[in-house]
């Protein structure tokens, strides 16, 4: 197996998972409790990567991160090199591509919270931020854990988006899924089988863990 590609993919998945565990809950909270009429437009935008072909998303991200875009020019001015075909580009692309895998499980857990608890917290003088931290998050720990696991597993196996944005640079942007593709192209089916089996095991373990969490009642009370 290509352990360099596996290590890079694990690093990428860990960074993306942490980032989305910070970004996902506020978005999920707004989507769950907002009464805006145009909320459906934001919901559709967040869920878009679920139905959008990865190559399409990857292409537009490549354009957005390229040297001809404001983002690409600003990055090049700041760092001295382009953003496309770098590990940082993989992080940006993976965060956008895995966003629904983080937001949706968390939003589902938020939706199960008794609104009376939120109203009681507000009546006792707690600010919306304090209610979010002390009531909403503790009662939604199962959804947050599921979001982290699903995001990690999904990022670990990405192919189309990372190939479009990062290319195939060993040790820099060559992820484990691209390594499998290269092995198949080289007719090295033995190596491809070993790496694919590794991804299969990780994916199954992630799903088993998530379903196990969903079946287990979490006895978590809001912090005082």
C-alpha cells in the first residue's frame, strides 16, 4: 500500500473534520431554528454537494482558486505561490464537498430538542449563545459525533474533487483514492486491492460506529 498517500489522506480528513465540527453546528443551528422564508435556498446550497457531480464542483473550485481569480491572486501575493494544486486547496475543496455530511446529522439532532428547554433557558436570562453552548450542544452530542465520523470517512475516500483541485502530486496532493486509481492504471491490482480493502474497512467501521451511536441513548444533561 501507498502509506504516504494514506498518511496524507488521514491528515486531510482530520483537518477537514475539525474544521467542519467548528463550522457545521452554527450553520445547522440556523437552518433548524431560523424562520426565514428563504431558508430553503440556504438548505439547498448546503446540500448541493450531495447531488452535484464532483468534477463539476472541482472545476468551479479550480477556477475560483486559480491565479486569475481574486482569491488565487491574494493567496499568491501572500504566500508567493499559487493555491491550486496544493494541500491547502484540498482542504478548501474537501470542506465544501463534505459540508452536508457535517451539517445534516447535526441539524437532525437539533430538531429533536424540545423547544420548551430553549424557551426556559431564555426565560432564565441566558443569551442565545449561552443557550447554544449549554443546552443545544450537550443534547446533540450524538449528532455531532456522527457528523465528525461521517465527515472523516467521506473525506478519506474523496476522488473527483481532490483530483480536479489538487492533481496528482506524490506527498502533496496524491490521496489514497488517487493512489488506487494509479495502481489500476498501472495494472497493479494487488496493490489496488490492498488499499481498497483498507478504505472498505474504514468506511464500514465508520458506518457501524454511527449506527451504534444512533441506537445508544445518550444521557447527557445540559451543563449548569
